[in-house]
């Protein structure tokens, strides 16, 4: 077998291996010792070698710097490229890198024709080592799967309370002039309206809903600030949801003026004042793209609303908000014992509103465990750390083996020495690969365990809710 055939077999194996790894749906830690690469400062008289000793343990190999030729000629991204683009690496090796290597080592071994196999291996690593292990390795060992438990009500008291309480949903729609701006997917005002229409259409049948528009009067100029700040209209009074009437109310206003956020929250407080927390679950949802501009105090208004007898929660979505706006809106949500989230485009808005802003009873039919796209994302992120490590290790071995074949073909080293060097290179690749794979398998097992636990808890929650609903 020549060096070209050896490398071709290796690359074909890896392509099949990586495809299976990506499509598919042992505890270990970092090496315990921290042996650093040591340079051989002793110049042996018989060999006159100034080449540092190559790493022969896992710790040192992970910390190994790139070989001189690799560092000078191979781009670090190209070194670890995988998938369908991996031929870019091999084309570069064939057309550009191998001629450089052959010229270098041929010249070197004309002068160094009496080196031991260990010294030859040291030299080849010195020139051809990958040096790409450390950063990917650290990220692999600290990899987090990212699977999270969805929000679920827990305990009999919460279930019984949710059953007995009636739900009031008040939506405060920011219609200030800045909502006319465009984001990915369309105009903010139109996207918000479209999404809220979908949201309200999926509320539980016994829920009542109200829509308040604010900032929809005036032009945003100083001259009409007072008029704009006072315009907070209950365009859909609190009542059972009727799609035709609600959609008509939603289409009755446009983005226009200033932002009386505090006034809108105070209006919601007035609207809900007769619905006590013992009998009603009161929720206020706000969609806004900026801070209060009408000199009110939305933080205090939200706190007052939440601490009143109605105990309404104030949840806010900041739609394409700058840092200053995010800070204030988050404080308003916290004061109202609610949640704040930022969205940037149509997709984010729909995901947050349609999946999260539903009263608990409505969630039973939509709440899922770990979704398929989340599993795919976790696997891809893990492979994006593991596969570069595998590639770097295999390609370092291949470069050394290819160099050995060249030296043997040119009779600059003996067949026996060449076999010893290749065996050493293969053994070092095996040590690295088995360790990287063990960590990858451990991380995948942790992710699978998290998925199983989340799915089981979500299913138990759904089963419990179904039984409760069947009793009604």
C-alpha cells in the first residue's frame, strides 16, 4: 500500500463515519496530569539534533503547537474542515502542501541520514503536527446540551386553582410611531397584530379578553404630545373572545404617536379592579418596542397593579428594543411579577407569543418535551467540536505516514525505521481519538438522559391535566 492509497482509504472511512454520526438520532474528564511539552536541549553528538522531543502522552499532545510547515502553510479552518467540503483539504495537500513537505524533508534527511526512528518521528511531528486540539478540546469538555424543562404548573393546589379561577387577559398594544419600523419579516405593527390575533384565537373558551391601544393618536411631534399621551383606548372591552369583533378592533388603529406605557398599565388596573385574585386569574400582556415617553412611571404602575387585590401579572415582549429600552421594560415586568423577553423578528415574535403566552389550561395541548429541532441542534453543536478533533488527529497521522512513505521510496530511511514511525503515529492517533470519542459519548449520554427526564415529566404533567379536565 502506498501513501496515496493509505490516505484515500482513511478519508473515505471518515466521510461515511461523519455522515452516520450527524444523521443518527462513560464518564471522563480532562487528563489528570498537566505534562508540558519539553524541548530536548541536549544536542547529541552522534545525531546533532536540535529538534524537540515529540509528545507521547495525551496531555502533551493536546497542548502541542502546530508543526512549522503546518503553521506556515495550512489554514487552521482548512485543517479541521469536514463533511462534503473536506476535499478542499485533500486538494490543497495534493497540489500545494505535499510538494513543500517533500522538498523540506528530502533536504533535511540528506544531512541527517543516521537518525533513530524516535528522532525521525520527533522531526516529523515538529514539522507536521496539527496543533488544533486545545481550543476544541476545552469546548468539548465543557459542552452543555442546552435542553431545558418547559414551564409547567406543579402540585394539586395549582391545578385546582387553575380549574376554579376564571381567566382575564388584557393585551396592551404599543401603537407609537416607532412601531411603523420594519424588521425581518415585515412592519413591526402589522407583525404584532397578526401574532396577537393568532394568540387570542387559541385562548381557552371561558377566558375573557380585552385589547387596549396606546400611542395611536398624534404624530410623535411635541405639538401633539399631550393629546397622544392621553389616548389609551379600550378598543375591545373585556368580554368573551369573538374573532370577527376582535380582529375588527385590532385593525381599527395604526402606529402613530408617543408611548404612554405607564398610563396604559394604569388603565388595565382600572379595567381589572373588580376581578379579585381569589376568583380570577388576571394576566396583562404588553407588546412594546421602546421606553415610556410620556413622563409616566411604568415600573411603579406595574408594581401597583400586581400588589393590588386583583394581583395581575405583567408580561412584556420587547420588540426589537435597544439596550436602554430593554432595561426599562425588564424592570417593568419584574415589578409586575411577570416575565420579559426580547424578540427581533417575525419568527421570534410568533415563537414567544404562540408558545409561551398561553394560560396554563391552554398549554396542555401544545406543551411538548424536547423538540426534534432541539435534538438536531444539540447533536450538530456537539459534532462541531468532536469532528474537528477527529479530523485534526487523523490528518496529523496521515501527514506523518505520507512523509514516511516518501522517505522510504527515496531510500532516505530504512523500511524497518519507517514501520516503527508509522506505528508510533497510528498509536498516538488511537490514544487521542479514543479519548475524544469517550468524552463525546459521555456528553451525548448526558443529553439523552436530560431528554428522557424532560419528556417523562412533561408526559406525566399532560396526563395529569387530561385526567383533571375529564372530571369537569
